[in-house]
C-alpha cells in the first residue's frame, strides 16, 4: 500500500480527522482541462523540487490516483510543465485520470480491496453526501 503525500497515510483519512466540506457547486464541478502541452507554463524550480519530495512518482499514476486521488479534487499541478520529464509525464498521467471519473473508478476497482472500497464509500457518503 502506498503512502500519501509527505509519507503520510494514503487517501482515506482516519476517523476524527477534519476534512473541509464542499459547496454544492464544488461537489458537481469537473476540474478544468489543463492547457495544451505547448501552452503550459514552466513551473519554478522550487515547485518542481517540492513536488519531487511530495509525490511518490515511483508509484504508477493509476495506483496513486486510486489510493490518493480523493484528496485532489482539482489537480492544479497538471497545469504546468516540468524540466524533469519523468515528473512531467507522471503529473500529466495522474491529472488525466483524476479528470476522468470512469478512469478513476476503473483504477479504484483495480487497486482497492473490498474493505478499502467500503471505507471510501463511507467517507464519501459522510463527507460529500447531501445534508
């Protein structure tokens, strides 16, 4: 099982952990497509360094999206390009999965066991369900 950004636990927060609530608009929003490759601005060296420290790019993008994608409703990193080609490919792959609900669900079906799927569904029902 992979760990989340910063080496913490993956995607689903433990009980009692605060998670921000979403507005109705945010619940139904689909993240905007990032600019085309030739239009993406170059990220700063500092941003690139921090992303290399934060994201486990040795984890396949589809597995990361399945396990940790819930925490990234909008994946702004895909709006930039990176000097490190491996990081750039990984970020773009994760962003593409997160913008496509069917692909994201297919990744969850592939990587999450039944207990993880139930926990994810419970989390979604409690924190993102209509009140």
